[in-house]
C-alpha cells in the first residue's frame, strides 16, 4: 500500500515554510473532523451523505500524495451513491494511514 507523503505540499509551498506549516495545520485540524463525519454517516447507513464526505476527503488524499488511493476513493464514492459498501475496507485503510501520518506531523 502506498504511504502518505508531503511531496505535493513541499512542491506547492516551495521555500515558504510559513505556507507549508499553514497547510499542515489545516490538515491536522480538518482531517479528524472530516473522518468523524464520514464515520458517522457510514455507521448510520446514510450512504449518500457518506459519499459526500468521501468526496471531501479525496482532496486530502491527493494533497498527501496518495494517487492510487484517490482512485479507490473515487470508485468507493460512486459505490456509496449506489448504496454499495464495496471498497469500504480499502477506504478505511486509507483513512487510517492518513490519520497516522498526519498525527505525527
């Protein structure tokens, strides 16, 4: 499984350390909230709302350089819109990987 990284953030921020830290701060603040919202929607079988949460999380996935995971999330989002939970385990693994990475920044 691919691992989250800061390559995109480094490329985006260049030598601007303040900007890099601001992006990381936003990730650290927003990611847990977005994952909690997704988890709640999924647990309540609100799959359309869960799909909307997955859509928001895809942006974080791409910012953390998870190219393959982005496509899994995209397919999972479509599955949820069709009331299918296929790829849930894969998506949960992506979320855990992201949480672990961001919590150590």
